[in-house]
C-alpha cells in the first residue's frame, strides 16, 4: 500500500492528471506504448469506493510536459492529450451560436457603425465645399485611403486581439500588457508609413490626369495624411483594446463587436481629423510655409521609438517585418477608389454622391471584416496556419457552399447579408431626415442604391470565404493579411458601383432624383 501511495505522489509531482476509467481498460492497450496499469481504491464524497486507474506511458508523459510548456506560453493546442481539459477553464467557444444569437450580437455594433458612417458622410458632404477641397482636390483621393486605415490597421488589430482573447492568450495581466504595448507601437509605425504612402499616391493620381504638380500642395497632402493617420490610429487603437477587454469580461464574442465598433468611430474620427488638419495647414500654406514640412518631420522622427517597442514583442515583431504587403497594396486599392470619388464628386452633376460614399463603403467593409474575423478565429481553434490537416484550404468555393451550407460560417454569411437592406434603409432615412446630401430619395434611386450595396456585400463575403482559407493554407495568418485586402476591395467596389449608379440615373434622366442639385 505504501508503494502505491508513493507512486500516486510521484504522479502528482510530475503534473500528470489521473483519468477516471469507468469501464474496461483493454481498449487502452497499445502495442507501441509501454504502459503500467494499476488500480487503486479511494473513497468518494458519498463514502462509496471509486476505482482510479493510473495509466502511465513514456509517450504520454512527454506529451503532458510539452503541453505544460505550451500552456505556460499562453497557447492552446487541440493536438494535446485529453487530459488538457482538466487543467483549467477553456476559453468560451464562439462557435455554439445560432443564427439568432449571431444576428443579435452583430446588430447593435452594425447599427452603431452605420450611424458612424452616416455621420462621416454628413461631414464629407459639408467639407467638400471648403477651399482646401476645392483647390487641392487630391484631398478627396486621401479620403478612402485614410478611412481604409480602419481596415488596414484598426480592424486588423481588433481581429488579432479578438483571436487572442478567444484562445486565451490575454487572460493574464502580463500577457495583456505586452500585447497592448506591442500592438499600439506597431500600428503607429504602420499608420505613419501608410499615411506617407497614401499622400504620395494622391499626388501621383492627381498629377497623371492633369499634368500639374505643386510642391506646396504635395507637402500639404503629406503633412495632413501622416498627422491624420497617426492621431486616428492612436485614438482608435485605445478604444479597440477597451472594447475587446470589455467584451471578454461580459461573455460576448469579440469577433462580433470589435470590428464594427472600430469602423463606427473610425470613419467619423478620421474624416473629421483629415478635414480639420488639412484646412488648418492650408491656411498656413502661404504665410508660414515651414509648418507643413515641420509636421511631416515630427511624426517621421517618432518612427524609431515605435519600431523599438514593437520589436520587443515576438508577436508584433513578425508583423513588423512581414505585414507590409497587404497594408500597402490595400492602400493602393483604396486610392483607386479615391480617384473615382475625386473625379465624380468634382463634377457638379454628381455632388450628391459624397454623402453616400462613406456609408456604402463602411457598411460593406464592416460586414466582411466581421465574417473574415470569425472564419480566422474558427481556423485558429483548429491549429496553426499552414499546418492544420483538419481544415483543408478552399481553392475555389462555390457560392452555394459559401451561403447555403449548414456550417457555422455559412450561417453567419447569411445573417450578415440579410442585414444589408434593412440597415441601409435605416441609414438612408437618417440622411434624408437630416437633410444631408444633394439627392432626393426616390424609389428608383433606392432601387439602384440597394442593388449596388447588395452586389458589393455579396462579392465581398464570397471573396472572404475563399481568401481566408487560401491564406490559411499558405501559412499566412488571416488576421494580419485578409482584412486589409477585403476592406480595400469594399472601398473600391462601393465607390465604383455607387458612381455607376449615379451615372445611370443621370443618363436615364431621373430628374426627380436631382443628383446634381
């Protein structure tokens, strides 16, 4: 008996959890595992005997030690032994959700995000008549690119932190603080660089059609873009961290709420900052020419500090080195949408398009970001990018499998798609009630607008289903790579389809719509 007790204590010291076996144990024998099977009688809470069977093998002991190391690093692995379920509470799984629960969790953040885009549209409708937008029309090209920063940076940050929260990587205060500091420094680096590149793209796209270049306007665009990107990313990043921590404590899936809330405030804050900063710098352009280059130099000088902080965190270090491709390409795609907006809004016949552009772009980007974040979290729960054999990458999914299958991601795609029409009707009514824009909401206009919005979201959800799985199969983390592309495509599709709708309405002579009033 003493030898049995000593063996029991030895097992507890080594951290091996002893499973309770209720039936026969013949099936547990394996020819390739050297096992020691021994049963011991213990008294249960009710005084009855409970038989505990101690199983030990060299392979199992090794697996447990490896699992302990993974858990100490804050990681969760589905490849560990079944005994891992006894080591502590698992993160709440976001995948036991019905269509109703998904819709209920998404609805409020979706409406909040939509009203944020409505407010941004109202701001753009007002500021398009300011002198800086009239005489430096390239500022319009910056609008989709900088508003797209919420997809390039804030939504990517929200997706990364949502995934980390769902798999239990930010449960300890130390891990949470390290995740916050690393990610905040990372998005400041990305915001400064992307802001500079966006201004460069705006100068190039503005110069190509007209052949006119002004060095003063170029520096103005650079200073406005960099300052706006930096300040907006700082404010929105702090808000995102608070939202995700609060969602985790309230038992809400952060994937459903984080990205829409990022978008709700992102459009309004970014557009207000861009308008105010560019207007202030434009006033100083002639009298104090040194102000614009000084602003650029100040934010660029802070880059080394943010780089040092971001490199200290292993998770953000990888993104700092390899996460530039999607951010830069997405910025270029959004800038093409900005060129469309610039050429369309500059025509007095289509001035009414300005108020609707942030709305249609924002709604499409919000919905596809939610779906991409959910699919990414689902894949992360099954393994590591490029190494999971349980979830095969999709080369070209059919529309039926994306929208009409019985799996959870297809269910969420249907829910998100069904939110488009009622959501846009609410937002259009809000714009009309606030007497925003230069367009009368006739039936034919609403039909064209809804067609453009539905087609945009339909394409985006289908591309998200393919892109996230494709990136996962290639070993790329979708949290870092998919959302920038998808939101940028949302900007391009939304602006392009909306401009096409306005042109068709003008050509067919829908005078009641008054698109150019």
